[in-house]
């Protein structure tokens, strides 16, 4: 601890001792794998390029290690923890930080909807602290990473960037390019609205308890010029979801067998041709720009 940082550096021995003193055991089903390489904590914070203008949303407070590191740089940190026992433990550590606010609860209301209490609390804390930018920075529980990131992009909120740790396979799907096995609805959605990159691959040994897979630090930067091309975010998500329900089908087959019911194949063929596409193409071979063009041809249907 220092005069600037009233919280201890959370080494492996510190975290184990902290949990032992409270008779807590990390829960695998809640994604409680704590980053114990403090150099990587610094990598995450540097990648987020935090300033006093930022109000950070953190999902998964855990023991508060990343929380306190961010609080040194950011104007405010709004942190959310589902596990009540961990929330109460972190509360004692974070009480000394006037620019940190905690929320106990789930970040998601449903798979397709964020917890409104979290969003409202984040906005209100940002206003209270006079910050002008919003960022997500977190060691995300693997089970909620994809819906959380997707739903945040779909809120329409001006989120400057997101920097988070996630399962390596999910990171690959976020940055995938056309024609690869990982390219699909998630890659198209993210890349149509923002710029995504993998900062670093992380081995299981950098966490405690060790997860069964590698992880990655991912950064997604907002891109307003891209976002302007998508007038209806919710329709766009639904279109991509339905288009990739049967990803091995070609465009003609996929667009005829829609989730809301079968479509007239002649009309489908006419619209595909008018948009300049070959109906035998598969969506996974198309660029993000081509997906947007296809969406425009079918958005009113």
C-alpha cells in the first residue's frame, strides 16, 4: 500500500489468504478466476488508456484488484458483482475509494437485455463525478461475455472503448475475417459498429484458479462512422442471428427459411439479385460491408 493507493497489491498469496479468512471458495460456474499476474493487470489498464474524464464500467468486481488499479487512473469506476459474498468482501476494500461505486446484482436482465439498474447507475455515477467518457474494462465471467459485449454495443450509448479478458475462442470469433471458421454473426455485429483487436493471449497459469482454456485481452474501440451505417440496431442483430441460424446454407436457402416463417423463394431471389449477390453464396464468405448491403435489401421484410 502507498499514500496514493490505499489498497494492497493482490498477489496470489494475498488473494488466497483473503478468501481463506472469509471461508470463500471460487465458484467455477460464476467464472471466478482471478488474474494473479499483476503485470497483466497493468497491461489491461494501459490498453484502456484511462483518464480522469472516464467513468469505467467493470463487470465482475471479484476481490477488487482491477477495480482499485483502475481507480488510480479513472475519474470513476462503477463495478458490478453478482456474488453477494464477494460483493461484501470487496466492499470493505473499496470503501476507501470515493470514486468507486458498487452494485450487487447481475449485469444481464436476460440474454438479450442488460440490467437497467446497472445502466442507470453507471450513467448517474458518471454525471455525479463529472466524467465525459464511458468505458468497459473487466475480467469478464466467460458465461456472460458475448451477450454483455453485444448488448452494450446495441444500447446506442457512446462507449469510447471496451477492454476485457475473455476466453480465447470467443476473442477469435470477435476479430475473425470472412472465409474462416470463426467468422459469423458475432464478428459481423462487432465489426459493423466498432474496431476490434486482440491485445494479448493469456495462459491459464496467469489466473487462480486456473481455467481450462487460454484467455485473451480484447480491445473494442467505438467507430461512429461505422455505426452510422446501421440505422436500426435491434433489427440488425435479429437479421444476423437468423441469417446464421443455419450457417452452412447458401443465401437463397437461409433467406427463404426465416425464423418467422418461410418466404417466397421468387421474391427472395429477386431481392438477392437486385442487391447484386449470387444466391449460391454463403454468408460466412461475405464481407461486413456485403452483410450490410444484404440487410438493406431485406430490412423491410
